[in-house]
């Protein structure tokens, strides 16, 4: 069971990151649509982006919580003793910041400054999480 249990966290996070990359592509489509002139297509894309963004935030946070539990109880390793855990915490913080800014943007749609920070945090979070995933390979049994 411990071998299978060690792959629960990576599986959840892999699914989360695939969804995150899809959300990133969706966000870029929203930006392109907005530049051509906001319309029903932009609203539809934005609605899907927000709906899936909530799922993504829940998945990435849940997967994050499974990581230390797996380290402690499945692999019998010390929790937060690797660079993977610290970069994972940084990635989660950036994703939560992105979600917060997205929610704030929804409440104040004309704020271009919030939109730019939202985009920046999303790109940095995806990059950090992909690097974190590579660092996690060494922790697998």
C-alpha cells in the first residue's frame, strides 16, 4: 500500500497542473477576445475560466495538503525537509494570490492593474509549480 500511497499526491497535482495549464490557455483566449472587443464570447470564456479556477484552487490546495501527510505516514520521511516542499509552498501561495486577485477582479472588472498582477502571478505560479514537480521526482520510491 505504501508504494501506491506515495503516488496519490503526484497524481492529484498532475491533474491539477494539467487543469492549470488549460486555465492559462483559457485566460490567454480571454485576453485575445477582450482586445478584439468584449462581447458574449469574452463573457462565456471568462465564466468558464472562473468556474474552473475554483475547481483548480481546491484541487491544488487539497493536493498540497496530501503531500506532507504522505511524507509523514506513507514514506516515513521528515515533513518539509526538502526543496520540493518549500517551492511547493511558494507555488501554492502564488496560486492562492492569483485566485484572490481573480476574485477581486471579478468584483472590480475595469481594474487593469489587478488584471496585470493576476496574470503575472499565474505565470510565475505555473512556472514554479512545474519546477517543483521536477524536484519531486527524487522523492518518489
